[in-house]
C-alpha cells in the first residue's frame, strides 16, 4: 500500500477517522454535493435499485453518516436503520430512520436478522475489510443482499489523469477552503486502502456471498459491489 502523510498510523485509524468525521459533519452533505457535482445522489439511488427486495424489507445502512442513504431507502419504501460510530455525523443527520451509534465491525444486530445491507463511501475508512464483510454475512438472512458503494478510479489512462488532478488537487483545495484541509486530503489518499476490483469481489465472495458483481459509475469515479448472501 502507498503511504501518504494524510493517512493515519494503522493503530490509530479508527479513532482518527471517527474524530475526523465528527469535525467535518456539519458541512459534510454540502461538500459532498459540491465535490461530486451531485453525482453522489444518483450513485446512492443506483445502489438502492440493486437491493431488489419487496417494499417493507429491513435494510440496514452501515456507516450511514448523516443519513442520506437512509432517506433514499425510505423513499424506496424500505424500512431503514442506520449505524455509524461518529456521534458528530449522527447529530448532523436529517432522517426519519432510527440511527444507532455503533462500530460496524461489531454490529449490535442478531444473526440472520436483516434483508439487505447498504454501505456508501465508507469501506476505505474501516480498519479491515474481511471482518466487515464477515459481519455483513452474519447479520443477513439467506438470500439477503449486500450493496457496497465507494469511490473508484477510471480505467482509461486519460480519464485517470483528469480524475487524479481533480481528486488529488482540486478536492483537497476546495475541501480546505470550505471545511477541513486534513480531512479532504485524507479522502483521496484513503483510496490506497481499497483493493483492486477483482480482489474486492473475491473478498466479498469468500465472506459468504454468491453472484458478486462489480460495476463502475461516473466514468469510474464510483464503484458498486453487489452480492447475495448464501
Ligand atoms: C465518507 S462517510 C460516508 C457516509 C454515508 N454513508 C454517505 O454515503 O455519505 C464515512 C462514514 O463511515 C463512518 N465509519 C467509519 N468507520 C466506521 C466504523 N468502524 N463503524 C461505524 N462507522 C464508521 C464514519 O463515521 C463516516 O460517517
């Protein structure tokens, strides 16, 4: 993994990430919309279309932040509960869904108890992915769906170059002007924590999912991994 001055020491990662999201929470939604040119809204909705469960199904949104995904889940007629460990993000949330302050690597939810899981733009922030996917497999009922949305990188060289300038130079600059320079420098640097798409798919499959698919959105700026629990 590439090192960066913006990435925390591995032993401090969870505490640093939690404190960082507490700090940026009040302006998080506004910055998201601005920096993705509102594409984050379309990507969350595309993710929710992959759930393919009947209305009223229980969907938990992991690392829910300020509750954007929960709101879209409600609009899609699901019964949504959000989980996040940042008190600041939960406090800034504007959603009618119940929200639970918890570490998503140790979910306070019974085994085989939920119909689907969503997780938006958070994989990079976890201390490890395998225990997270294992926890998803534990709480999902058989045939439950896991839908994981995160940032990505375009495949073509030219697009990757443009994306690199935007994501690694312009995003930290705007984020620094309007919110928190360190947090919006961590954002592009944290992609170093994301495995390649094939490895990501394999990790999800090994955790206990079948028909695992990987798709790109926004010319590759976002990626979506979907699987069905065994
Ligand atoms: C980039 S934000 C994404 C928020 C939201 N899902 C969205 O789509 O806008 C990442 C979120 O992950 C949360 N997070 C990171 N690690 C976590 C963990 N181990 N347990 C719970 N929440 C975590 C942070 O507090 C933060 O709210």
